[in-house]
C-alpha cells in the first residue's frame, strides 16, 4: 500500500517480500554504526522484524516506518517514517538509507514528504527526531528540515548518548 509519493520517491508499507532488503539495510555499515545491531541475520529474522516492528506499529498507531523506493525503478533505497517511542513525549521521524542511496537527496526528500504527511493527514502539530552525535549527515539534515537541537541524553533502554531534536509543524 502506497502511503505517499514525492517527485522521485514512493513510500509504501512493508511486506514480506522486503525481507532481503531488510537484511541488507539492517546490516549495512551505517545502520550498525549509527542505529545498532538488531540481530537480523536472515530472511526469517527479517520477516519477523517486518511483522513485529513496522507492520505492528502501523496497525497500533496508524503510522510506521515505510519502504522508500525509487519511483522510476521500484528499487528499495531505504526507510523513512514515524515512530512513537516510550522514551520520547512526541512522535519522532526517522530514516535510514542503503550506502548506495546516500548523498543523492533521498533522505531529505523522503523526510520532507513524511513531515507533510504527519501534518496534513495525521494532523500532528509537532515532531521529534533522534540521532547519534557523530552522525554528521543526519544532524545536518535535521537542521535543514527545521528541527532544533533540544538536548543530548541517554534514552531509556539505550547506552549511547543521543541528540534529541524538536520541531513544530505549521498549522493548517
């Protein structure tokens, strides 16, 4: 199911045919360095993750992380979407892209689309975002998207320092 489209991208719900992509993304150097090892090693692990994480969140919250695909080819490039974490008071936006898709503006385009979706469809008034202090590209992107650094802290259940960003979405 398609959630939204941008000029170059389609963001859609996960399905079990995305298992190989999930294994690749969740074991990519960038994911492991900035997000952490989720223990996804094979297709069965990936299918379980798809059901327990994005699909469960979509059913529970009405939003989740979505597969970001290139509109022209249908190739999966990364993920972008919304998540409600117990450790944050407001829904947050997140994204991660394959190494081969980085540096092409896809994350900015997808995140801007998700922010519009949050505002226009979900009627959200504010969003948060988190990233590692050493993830320079993500920190810069969040600022370009209008987020302001709120604080650095160790979130509940985590062991590493995290930068917490916040933004208000324009009223309609």
